C-alpha cells in the first residue's frame, strides 16, 4: 500500500500543471471561479486549446486520436483542470458518444464523426430522457419507423443539456413494441438541423437556461445514422453509462468548492471575527472536509481497480451518492456563509456581457443559484435513489 | 389548554384564505414577479380592504387584533399561496416600529399603512453586520438643522417601494454597542439617500441604501435618541414570528404539491409514491412540518412576553424552522425529479421563497448560538 503517486504520475501532474499555467486563458478561469455562465464560444475556445495539446480525448485510445491514458492519469488530468478553474470538457461528444462509436459504430461512422468531435465541428447533445421516461428510461416512446432508407422519428425528448448549442444529438428511439421495452430501442445520430425538429428552452429555478425540450415531427433520419443493430440501442446506452463513471464522484469540483467556501468564510465577518473562526461554522466545514478526504481515497481505490482492468461494481454508485451529497453540502454552506447577501437575485449579473456590479461581495452573487441548481446532481445521471437501489441489489444479492 | 382558533380568528382565516386563493393563481405569480414593484398593488389593495393589515395591529395602535397568534395566522396563509406582498416590511417592521416609538405626527403613517396607502422599509442591516442586531456603523451627527446621516445599509427589503425608510444610525457608542442606536423616519426621497434596487430571490425587491450627508430634521427622530435597541429587538421578534409562520405556510403548500406528485407521477408502471423509500421520506417531511407548526405556536404564544422569555422562543423557533425548511426544500425537489428544478412549475417559487427564510432575521446557526447563550449555557 502506497498512498503517493508514482514518480511518473507526479511528473505527469507537473506536465499538466505547466500546460494549464501556460495555456489556460485567465478570462476563462475567472469566469469559472466567479460562477459566471460560459458561452458556446468559451467552451469551443477551451476545447481547441486542449485539442492543440493532444489531450482533449482523455478517455479515448490512441488509435482514435485519444491520449490512451489509464484511469489514474485521467483522474490527475481532470483533477488539475478543476483546481485551475478550467472550463469543464463538455462530455457529450468526448466522454459519452466517442466510446460508443469506437465500440459499436461502423467504420464510416468512426472515420467521419470522431475527428469532427475532436475538431469541434459538431456539438453533441444527449437525447435519452422524455417527459414520461426519466428513471424508467426504458419506457421511452419517441418512435422511429422505417421508410425506405430512412427512419421517420416522432416524439419528444426533454432535459436536453445545452441542446441549444447542439447541431447533433445521439438519441434513443423506439423501433419495436415487441417483447421487453429494453429490446425495442435503437441508438440514432440525428442532425439537429433536419426539418421537423424544434428546440425549446426550459428555464430552471436559478434563472439559467441550460436544458431544453426537443420535439420531433416526422423527422427523416438516414438508416446509416443508426449505431449498431436495430433494437440493440439499450446495450449501447448502458455501455455508455458504465463508461461515464470515472469522474462520477466529482472530487475536483468538491475540492474547488471547498476552497471557495473557505475563501468566503475568511472574508465574511461574524460577531467581530472571520466566519471561519466561528466554531459552529468551522465544525461544519471540518465535517465535510473529513468526508471529502475519505472520498478522495475511495475514488482513487476505484480508479486503481479500473486501471488494473476491473469493471466497477456498486462502488461507482457509492461514489455518485457521496460525491453529490458532499458537493450539495458545500453549496448549502456557501449560501449560509454569505448571510443576507444570498438574497439578491443575481442571474442577470452572471450572464455574458453584463456590466452589472455585484450587489454584495463578488463571491456572493452565484451562491444561491448554485445551491438551487446543484440539486440536479442527485437527480440526473441516475438519481441517488436509483443508485441506492443498485447498491442494495448488489450487496443483498437481490 | 386549547389549540382551536377563536371565532374571530376563524373568520379572519376563512376570509383571507378565500381572498388569497382567488388572487394568487399560478399565473398571477408570474405577473407579480415581473411587475415593477415585485408585488401586485391590486392584491395589496384588496388585502387592506378586507382588513388584513389591521389584523397585525392592536386596537390601541389603530388595528383590531395584533397578538402573536394573529400575526402567525395571517402569515401562514400568505405562505400557503406563496404571496410576495411586503407585509413584513411595511406592516410588521415599519408600522410596528412607528406604532411603538412614534409621536402623534409620525403615527399618522400607521393609519396609512393599515389603509394600504403607504409602504415602509427598515434600513437597519449593514454590509458586514450579518445578523447582529446591535451592529450599527451608520452615523447620525447632530447639526443646527437636525441630524446628518452617513453610512451604508444592506439588503433593505422593500426599500424600492417604500415612501419612507426607518433608518437606524448611531448617535453614540461603538459599532457593536446596544446603547447609542437611534431610529429616523425619513422620506425615501431625502437628498443624500440613494438606492440601488434589485429583485430578491423568491419575490419582492430590495436595495442597497447609501446615506451620504443625508440631512434630516429633529422631527425625523423616531423614539428617544440613542435608545432604539429594545424597540428594534421587539420588532425583529415579531418579524421573526411572521416569517416563521410564512415558512410554515410555504412548507404546507410544498408538502401538498409533493404528495400530489407522488400519487400521480408514474415510473416503472406505478405511481412513484408506491416506492417505499419515497414513502418514508415523505413521512419524515410531514412529521417535521408538524414540528414546525408547534414551533410557530410556541413563538406566537411568547412573542409578547418579557425579552428573556421571548428571545428563547425566537431562537428556538427560527432555528427549527431553518432546519426543517432546508429538509423540505431539498426533499421536495428530489422527490419531484427534474420537474422540481424548473422555473415554470409551481414548486420552484415556493422552494425559492422558503430557502430565503434562512437569510433574514438570523439564520439557523445564528439562532443556535443565541439559544445556547440564552437557554443552554
Ligand atoms: C439539469 C438536468 C440536466 C439533464 N440533462 C440531461 C440530458 O442532457 N440528457 C438526458 O437524456 N437527460 C438529462 N436529464 C434527465 C435526467 O436524467 C432525469 O431527470 C433523471 O433520469 C430522473 O428522471 P425524472 O426527472 O423524470 O424523475 P423521475 O424518474 O420521475 O423521479 C422522481 C423521483 O422518484 C424517484 N424514483 C424513481 N424511480 C424510483 C424507484 N424505482 N425507486 C425509488 N425511487 C424512484 C426518483 O429518484 C426521484 O426522486 C437531466 C436532468 C436535469 C435535472
């Protein structure tokens, strides 16, 4: 047992750090640190910089233009990026679709789409959830009916994150009503500019518009845009889910959040001294920090297993639950820390191009929005209730 | 012992509930939220007309009720519909302070408040005062014409709508002293007073108020010079009761919405309320809301007691409400899934408003510490 990174891993970390120091634009890291919304251009700019360095596809094998890194390297990379307040790498094309195409896509699909993901030619969104199909995803009803060399797609997707930026969607559709619901689902790649598609924003309670509804009215999708076999889409979707699990705990986000919280608690006064010296508040910070320290190691244990080629078990569900609870607690404490300055509704001031001076201290502006918005962490990607069901099924052998 | 409403209060509750139900439809919420004032002047007028504002004042003050239980009843009903009217600021804090400390000329404003024609705001908190009631840095310096006010007031709720502000300022003593704080009733339009206005999460407006050589005459002094602390503490105790009762109403509305949703939302072929894990969590939410109700009753029954007794209840209740509010907010969103996070669905407004309760009149932690000091240590 050795808790330290190997010399190679340390050297790698330094290399990542050097890259970030040299290449991460302060304009972008400032925005991330201040909780401001990033534009499409911001994301694209950052992707291009990382791609230039050859590191954008951190979870792809070398043959497809990826880094070929193992799970520990990927972890180090993601961790350093978060600590440096780099914009997150948008996961839809890179982390989610890429591995599916590599495993199940046709040679033509791989040759065409994978380079476009790397070069930022396509912005992908994920079309799984529907109004009636959330946790029970397999009950999805958006239909795709064959018509010559096309499918005709009808129905509705919802909660489509950043769908407003996307020109492409990977989408689960129903191609058969026979047998078990899981057995009639296909995986389609849909061009969002096809006639019959309408994207409508959903405003969330923090005032932000990050998710959308997407409506399909007789949308023609070439058969060639189906990944793998018809009615096998569920298998591909599940493969994607088990592979989007490396950063599931969000340790980097939690660390960044904790550092920010301490900064706020240093600056805020309570009873004539810094809030961080208030024993009750300090105790709350300590509890979450202690939990986070242990979780970081749980995370590394799971990552090491993955690097050794073992498939993740219920541990990834455990990490999802712990990670989200810790991050949500940090958000709640930040809200407490700013006191009455949690009250101004600041959404507008966080938009691009706003010249509004923050009402209170600059760190106060995003905290209420982040607290409310991050309730999503325990809902999406398999809610924490669903994760608990996975754990209990495994450990009780149900 | 009797936990029933008196006939008068029952009538008030019935009337108010009817009026609010008709006024606050889901759409009205939107209209109000998007209005310039952050509330609906039309609804405000109808509340005044039915005597609601008068219910917050005693007969001697020109109202007809004014006890703790009246405050609680009114604000619980307001909470149940997610009302955004600035009743706490204009009536409980503003009207309450003038009724308690004002001279006859000043008290004329209480009548206007009760009639629904005047709005007030208490400009007391400062950028670094947090919830510390005695922390006043803003200064009032005597000169030949009266007093000159200088300083900054933070998150002054309802200031943008207020015709008059009640400004706390130091006429003697150090920043955190209880003695030496004075109150001034000043027109918002006074020269030297500037407002930076903004909307508040969950509804309503507030402002950062800058006082720069604000000249007021001696007639502006509200109550005796340098001795405003007790009046401020009393007003805050009553406002805390009001906001706790409002929080209770919000919790009830959220509970009802969530129960409805658990019964109707289907996943895996069954209403999600069939899942035991959600049943138990809903049960916990429901039982904590009963705790919240009892805490509000405790405070309502003691809000007019001597300060030592009153403040134990203020802190116990505000602490408990803060803890339960967080649980109700987080559990209700979670049990709704994604829909619970949308601005359009009713729950969004209720949870935002309930979340903000912990940021006024002392938060859960502040009142935990005060309770320790008053009752434990
Ligand atoms: C901000 C945000 C972004 C999202 N982005 C995307 C996206 O880009 N693409 C996409 O396809 N989807 C996306 N989603 C959708 C997300 O995956 C769903 O919200 C999630 O699957 C939950 O579904 P639901 O919201 O319909 O809740 P429901 O499934 O209706 O759940 C409601 C409640 O019931 C509980 N529940 C459900 N079933 C069970 C059970 N069997 N046992 C116990 N409890 C249960 C849930 O845990 C929850 O508490 C996003 C969601 C959000 C909030």
